[in-house]
């Protein structure tokens, strides 16, 4: 099997052109974020029979820009119990990592810029997808450090939730990439796009795409998986104590991450910047600057799904969310990798005996896991033992009893001096 080669033009362009591409990528991401926030407000308003932003600019397009200016000019509040240095660095880590992850995303083929032939991609190397996973893992440090440095219990709980959520769903997301690597024969983003010239991987590797689609929603802390910042439980989560520009950096990082996972899904499963059928029948559809338009349309199709989920699905319980990731997504991804590996081996070596044995083993293992999960789901856990007598002041604060409990010492009803004179001794004792 011949490994798809990387474009030969990487590294042959001057530094000033690289800086122009960096600036262009930065501006493009900021503009996409501004439009995405406006798009989300309008779509959710449509789902809820509202109008949405329609005042600032035509159709309210400048509303997000005005909100950004408002956040930047607001008064900045520093909690007294916050660790100053870490409190400041945490949002910077989240924003910088969000921008860095986009460096290896291919947005188009080789084009001519200022007399130089250069691909519409900032950089690429043989392990480009692993680079994105590594940057996404580092980005969670911004969330964890923000919760720890804020000096708030709710912020700390939100950051711990986020770390556990990212660890569990990054495992499933990374496993969904293995099948793509096996079929593409490379881990470079541009090489994976080149491997989908004839057939997109969403058709060949639909289970991998489904696993990734669920994992990317959990990875970005978006509804219905926005548990690290659940307003009903944590009053905002890890960014509760942040305001002004630092809060805007968290907000910016979250939406750029949403664009990044959408662009990665486009790259790995939807042919990247290549035109969909029947546009691909046009000879110039995959040449020049046109592919960048197809890439943007594919990315916004995923962004619409993000918005759609937020406007329709309720938030899950945290135990349900973690159970789904560890007991369903990860085992399913491992079983699918076994099947894909056997298929690739058969396609190369034509050894049907080993293929049959491994496929039967994978099917039996899947049936076993399904039966065990079904039995555990039907098992009703015994209710925890509740003490019959409780002390309302055991924790330092008065706590009301649960159903079936009674207080150890009933509190006496306060009696004023004037009222006591009109009561009998027996009534006072009964009180």
C-alpha cells in the first residue's frame, strides 16, 4: 500500500507569507465565531418561536460584535481568594490552544498567493491528527486551573467535571480515528483528504463517524453535555468568577473548539475541502479557491447540528453521561477497530480463515457486553440505609430531616416574655 504523500510545497514559502497565512487564519476564525454566535441565536429563536437579534446591523449581524466590545469594556472583577497569576493565565491557555489546534486543518488545495504556490493550510506533518488531540488535551488545563484558582467551590466542581469529561470522551474520540488511519494509511490531515478522492470515509466508516459525532459534542462541553458549566447545578461552572475580557476569552475558546471539531470531522469523514457529488463532476470544483467554499459549507452543516442539539435536547445527568462514555462508546469503538483491522488484513493478505475467526470473536464479545449491560440495567440497586434519628445541627447548620426521619431533640418553640405570662406552666412545658 502506497502511503499518500504530503504536499511538496510545505516549507518552500517565505516567512512573510507564513505570517500572512497566520493572520488570515486568525481573522477567519474570529469572523466564523462572530457569525456562529449570531447564527445560533437566530436558529434557537426560530425553534422557540422568537425573533432573535435583529437590531444591531442588518438582521442583527453586528450584535455579536457589539457584545464583544461590551465584554472588553466591562469592569474587571478579581476575587479576593483567587490566585492572581493562575487566575489570569487560565483563560489565555484555553484561547491559545483553541487557535493552535486549527493549524493543521486543510481548507483547500494548492493556490497561488503573491506569486507563490502554497496550500490553504498553515502547516502539516505526518502526525497532524495526533497534534490536534494533544492540543485539545492541553486546552483542558485552562479549565482546570480556572476552577482551582478562582477560590470558589462551584468553579472547582465545574473544572473537575470538565477534566473527567474530557478524559473519558477523548478516549472514545481517539479510538474513532484509528479506523481512519488504517484506511488512509497515514495520520496527516492532508494525506487523509487525498485518500478520500474517490469515496468519503463517512460511507466506509459510518460507525467511526457516529462515535466521533457523539464524542465531539462531549469534548466541546456543548448541550446536552454541558455539565461542567451547568447553570442549574454549578451557577456557571469553571468560569463563574470570571468577568470582562477573561470571560470573553473562555467564550471565544469554546466556540473555536466547536469550529475545530467540525472542521476535523469534515477532514476525516467528509472528504475535507473536496466538492460533494454532483459538484465533483465539474472539472474545476476542486481547483483554485472554490474548495474553500465547500469546506465552509460542510463545517457550518456540523455547526447547525450543534445548535439543533442545544435547542432540542435537555441536559443529561452526570452519572448517565459518564456511564454512556465508559460502558458504551469506548467498548463499541474497540469492537469496531477489531472489525476494521480484520477487513484491512483480508483486503491486503486475502486470509479468510483468520478473518472469520476474528469477526466471530468480535461478534461474540459484542453480544456478551450487550447482555451484561442489559442485565446491569435491569438490576435495581437497593436503597441506601437512612438513619431514623438525626441531629439537625451535626454539620454546623440546621438541616431539615428527610422523609422517614425524626430529629434527635425537638427544638423548643421560642416564647417571648409577654406571651409566657399568659400561658400556663403546662402549656410552656408541652411547647
